[in-house]
C-alpha cells in the first residue's frame, strides 16, 4: 500500500506534526475490525443531543470525554521523559548545527512579555535595514483595524482564522506522547513563551521536531506597522536562535491573519508563511480552542471528522488547525485524536513534520544549516542571525553562531519578480499545494 505524506504542525507549545495518508485519501471513520470505544462512547452535547462516538483507539490513560470541559479541574502535568531533557553542549540531530547552547534569561535583553516590541532599538533597526536591503517590494497597505474583518481591504487578500498558542505548561504531556509513539512535528513558537520555557523549546528541538516562528506576542499582524511586524518576527527568531542555536526560515501569522504586506516582510526576512487549509467555505480549523470557553468536546471531534470527509475531495494534502495551549486541547489530542489517527487503517496515517512531508532534510528548516541548494530562500534577503544581527547592541549570548554568510543570500532560482514570489509563497502555504505531498495536519 502506497502512502502519501501528511504533515502536522503545532504552534506554541508543540510545533507541528505530519501524517501520511493513503493515495485514496482520508475517509472519516474508516471501517475497523475491532474498533475500541471512546471513554465514554457517548455523552450529552449542546442542546441535549447525545452523539455516539467510536474511535479506532484511545490513549492508554485517556481522560474521560465528560471531563474535558471548560471548568475542568487543573491537572498535574507530567515531567518530560528523561530522554527528552536537553543537555547544554549536546549535538542536535541535524548536521552542521552548533552544540546546544547553555542559555539563561538575562533581564533587559528581550522585550516585555506578551507586548508588541518597541521599534526604536538598535536590534530592530538592524532588521529594518535588512528588509530595506532585501530588494523585496513591500506593498503600501495601511494596517487594518484590530478585531475587524478584511472585507474592507480587498487589496490585502488576507486569510483569516482564529487561534491561540503556547508553549504552555501542557507541552511536556504532548512531547511525551509523541516520544512514546515515535512521532515528529512542526512547532510554531511564540517568542514570549520560548524565553519563559526554554527547557521545553530545547526538548522539542533536540527530539528532532521542526521549529517555526509564530511572533513575539501573538498579535494580528495586519493591524501592525511594517516596523512592528519586523520586530515581532525578528525577536522570536532571535529567541529561538539563542536558546537552540538555529534560526527558523518559516513563520505562521497568529489567527491566520496575513496579507501581501505581511507576506512580503516575511519574505524579505527569509521566512516562508505556513497557513492551514481552506476548501471552499470550509476552514480546516477544529475549533478546539473554544473548549476552554464552553464549546462541547463532542462538537470538536465531529468537526474533525468533517474535515477528514472534506479532505477526500482535495487533490492535494491538507493542514488541520488545533492547539496545545490549553489542558483540554492537549488532553483531547493525546487521549483521542492522535491515538485514533494512528490506529486507523484504510487509510493509514503516518505522522511527520512539515519539512519531512516536503521530502526535505531537517537541516533545510534553519538558516544556519540550510544548504540553499534544495531549499533556496524566496528572495535575495540575507537573514541576519547571531552577531551580525545584534552587533550594535551586543545582546547576543557569548559563543553565538556566526552569521550564515553569503550562502544564505542565494536567490530563488525561479527568477520571478518579488511580488509574484511573495504571492506564490502565500498561496502555496495556504493551499498546501506544490511542494506538499499528501495531507498536512497542523496542530497549533
């Protein structure tokens, strides 16, 4: 049986996972010889309905579905498996990467947590200059209004969706599950959470998961100025670099809030946007993030099945949006969603990271290890990392990786104008076409 690759991505606490799907596509609730019932198999839903849910498998210590509610008691999180605890100086599982740094937060070296960073610092000025020198044309769109729709700004062609991330206190539970099941993922990292939980970030990286930028404070990027967008992306990548030694060359906009201006800035900074799938009027958002505010866990599971049904009509793979920020969403993933997906046959899922789904080595996911042959940057931008990015402030940690050099400025061999490249990057990420083979499940 031939399998197509499926990638799963996770933002915040865990960064992404990938799945492989049979050539025939995904079908909801594939027939099973001896399906294992959920615990429980049915329970009241909104409006008094009682859905009957059947799973191919559940987690060995599955939390009862009736307990995954908005007012659930706070659970004790597990410690990371000993094999997942990162050791400074250890060699990462990718060639050309520096040894894992020994990192401790120093007050004053990063912006305030969960706030849009100031743009008048020497560090941000260096990134702004990088964007100006990239040759990428930034569309002259005015920032949108926070909490508004994009209907009044049709030129921006923004993709909208809602979502919230970590890393969170529950990421260890997810990483342990993935370790037990030999799964790899793509994690979208919020910078403020990265410096708050550096041990979790290092564990993700050293376990061979892919890391991606998800901004510093999780704002709607189209509402910010160009300089603020640069600061949000730049500081997050710098935090990841200082903690792990490598700088991601991909990003994901919070809430899926992106337009051609944001795409161009990301391109000028050497980052490719990644968005979850939309098919017609259907968004592949599980809406699991609504559970903490009162949405029924049963409706989320039914939404996931609906996504799988729609996926069978797609000629390409797909990205499903879910979250690891909350206790409830991690419990749902590790108790039901992932065990069920792993146990299904006809079709069978094979979980992996997005970079694996693209049939590329993990090295291609980072500035310092990307060889620019199989994964050239989408522009002539030279992402500044290490001492080159902070030489005016001296904010980099001692022993930081050196700039990646001229190789990082290799231009896209396609020779397309910047505007066309920027649009293509956004379109490919949103549609999961082109380089993506099979389906991509994005858990954020």
